């Protein structure tokens, strides 16, 4: 038999097998009762990658809790007025009976028809018709009314962290801050001074290390393409550590930072890492809050009951963790993939190990989250998996930690790791409870840390902050315009009018 014929035969067998498993899965699912929902079914929710969910339901109305097969559903998106639609679609199997569908549009369409099909038949209320224009991420077409945009996006009324951060600033004076903040922080730090005026972004940088500015520029440009932001002037700290160390009773300077701490008073934003992963979903980054949901490893009972950690040596406690792992390999598998901050003593900390794909972390039940330079920015992704997180108590926090409760979303461990072994033992002895905590953490990540929430957070922050200004925000001397990218292959024609009742 020729190789080609053999390959053909193998291939046909594969197809046959797929069809069989599809058949089996399909028969358990009720297409009409299956649930489909999410922001990606609404024309007005413009995101870099739009997304919606499918929850499989059987004919008795029960939700499936295991995967009916990765290829169960087919999703097609077409625009009736276009011959070709330039849309990249992925159906991600979350293996818990639900699917996450995401798509990235490279052009703007007048109408979109989203077909969700089970063995060629429409599911739930499919086809979903999005009356356009349905704008793509690159389209510079801000909604003129912020309140309409917030309503369209279903943004929450408030974010507790924003309320808390801004409560320290009864008012802010852009004129005064423009004088004082560069004097106080401009020399040593990497600082950016931004003004948004008439929805255009202007910036002046201070300090040598301002490369991370790209993340802030990118989110501001993306946001101003979607919604008109009130005129606002503010300072962003591009460094790791929060800066404002004064007591609340002293005069505080408002500084926006990616990380907050118990000893500082900076205003926190989503981390640059999470921000970039939202902007670059289905683009440059491979680890984002959606891809992680499709890569959570084996089901809970099959996960390895060793606690897992990989990373670099950016803090003393990390050295301790690896030492602890070497003393108790039956409890902890922790190793360094990189040495940078401390002198590498191989006799104490073992050889460097090869980098492990983040998705492989979820072969293990217990994930250790331990501070690096500041908060470990991997926490959103760890929570989104279906392992349970053991989180070190820490003075550092991100924009969403306010929503996290110990024993509900994660298992707390002491800052000095003194009770880590004990807590792992607890989790082993209370498997059901540990699993419940894992799922609650996952739920929090799924509902609070997706792209729509991140855009809402940024918008709300700038809006609330803008309200506190007692002098007019200005484009200051030395500021440059941050231009919208012009290399978009498919320009859009923006068609938004201010409705009378929105003024
Ligand atoms: C669980 O993981 C540990 C550490 O990585 C490893 O030594 C052990 O062999 C694994 N156990 C099983 C059952 O795979
Ligand atoms: C930081 O503050 C939080 C909230 O008040 C607290 O739970 C935590 O123990 C503090 N951690 C450290 C290390 O100071």
C-alpha cells in the first residue's frame, strides 16, 4: 500500500471517529434549551476581541458539567452585505459543559449574523443579528455620550477600589500638580504626564525608563476610539513600585500606578500585563483571560496534589519557597526558571529548570501565588484556571483584590510562608472545600477580569477623577500628541450622532 493511500485511510478513520463522538455528544444536548449569551452578541460592545458563551443543556433541562467534545458547536459569522467577512473566530471548550466563543474583526460591518450551530441546526435563538454599524477595534469612532457607552457596556455603578482611592482626594488641581509632581517624582522615576483634551491624547515623559509607556498609550488610544473621555490631566507611574508614601493627613499627590500597597496612596489601575492581554487578545499575546479558560488541564480529580510554582528570584520569600520545596518535594514543586536579583547558589536553590508553559501549571491542584518585585501579576490567570490558589498575604494589591475574599476565592498563606505546608495539608484533607474555593476564584475571574470589565474600570476611573479637577486640564508645554494608528487596512466610516436626550 502506498504511503499516501495509508494516510488517506488513517485520515478517513479519524474523520469517522470524530463524527461518531459528535453524534454521541450531540444527542445529549438540546439545541433549543442550550443557553447562548454575552457581550459579543451586542453590536454596541466594541472590544479588541468580542466574546460570548454557550452553556450546553440536555433535554431534561440539566446543564452539562463536562465537555461534550471540542467540536460540538460550529459558529459562523457573516455580513449579508459583504462577500467576505474578515473575522477570526475561535470556539474555546472550557470543559465544564460551557464554551467561550471569541472573534476578532478586522473591518467594520453594517450588519452581522452570528450562527451558532449544533450538527447544522441553530442553537437557542441563533442566528443572532447585530444591527450595525458593528465597529471593529481599529475604528476611531467614539460614542459621544459616556453615559450611553457605560449603559451599552453594562458597566457597574461603581468600583469599590476607585471609590476608595479617590476618597483621599477631595479635589485635584491640574495646574498645581503640573508644577509639583514632576518636581517631586520627575527626576528619579519613570513618569508620564497625560492630558486628554477633546478626546485626543497628549503626553510628556520624565525619566529614562519610559518604555512601558506603550501600554498606557495603547489603552488610552483604544478607549478614546470607543468613547469620548472627559478632559482630564493625570500622572502615570511606569515603575513597579507605588510612589505616594505620604500619610493621608498630609498633602497627597495623585499618582496612577499599576500596583498599590498598604504603605502607599497611589491610585491603582489594571496592571499593564492584564491591560495588554485585553488589547492583544487574538493578537500578539498567547496568554490572556480567554485562552487560559480553554487550557485548564485535566479535571480536578486527575490533577496532581502537589503545590506548584515557577518563576524568577525577584523576592526573598521566593528563595524560601524553593528551599521549602527542596525539603518537602512531596508537598511542593517550586523551582526557578531564571536568576536575576540574587546571586545564584545552586547548592541551596537547585539548578534552573526549563520554562513551563503557563497552561501546564494546571496539571496541579494547588497554585502558589507569591509576590515578585510587587504583586505577582499572574494572579488573574491563576484564578481563571480550575486549580485552587494559595495566596501569600501581601501589602501589594492590584485593582481587583478588593473583591477577593480569603477562604472564598483563595486559601490564604502567611507573608513569611510559615503555614504553607499546613495549608497544603488542609487542602488535601478537605478536597471538596478546596475545589469549591477553586471554582469561586474562577467565577470571580470570569465575571470581573474580562475585557469589558477592564474597559469599564479605566473609563470610570478617568471619569470620576476628571470630576475632582478644580482647574482646567491643559495641554502643557512639552507634551506631544499620541496619534491613533493610521495603518489600519480597513478604514471605517464613523456614523455616530449625538441623540438629543444624550446631551
Ligand atoms: C506529581 O508531581 C510531582 C512534582 O512535580 C511529581 O514528583 C510526582 O511524580 C507527580 N505525581 C504523579 C502521580 O504524577
Ligand atoms: C495589607 O492590608 C490588607 C487589607 O487591610 C490586610 O488584609 C493585609 O493583611 C495587609 N498585609 C500586609 C502584609 O500588610
